[in-house]
């Protein structure tokens, strides 16, 4: 008698990996956390979706790093703008612009 052949279908994709890749573009920290959880689940269960989980981790990390850099640069630019406008009447508005151009004086 011939040995029985068991047909195995494609592995199901891990739902957490799908959620991770979607959350990556909505909320980077959530995508990062879900991607890490999905990788751990995939190791335990053998589900598919390891590539999705890896992509979610990588893209979320990049988005998160760029967001942090953007905030640091924005705060630095704002701090410089505020420190340079301390001699005017509030710093912002038409008087500050004209004063900076030398129209109204120093």
C-alpha cells in the first residue's frame, strides 16, 4: 500500500501582521508594536505573514524616527524665531515684519 499523501494548503496569514502593516500608515508606534507581536506569534504558530510583520516593523521605525527628527527641527526653528523676535511688540504680525525689513526702524 502507498503512503498517504496529505495535501496542505497555503498557510493562513497572521491577522496581527495584517493589522500591523495597516497601522503602520495610520499610527507608527502602534504598527511597530503590532509588528513585533505578530513576529512572535508567527514564530509560535507557523502562520504566514512574516514578511508583512517585518515590513511593518521597518517602515514604522523609519516613520517614527522621521517624526522625532521633524519635531526636534520644528521646536528648534520655533525657538530661534521666538528668540529673534523678542524686541518687537509680540514678535509676530505686520509690525514685526516691517521692523525686520528696516521700514519702521530698529
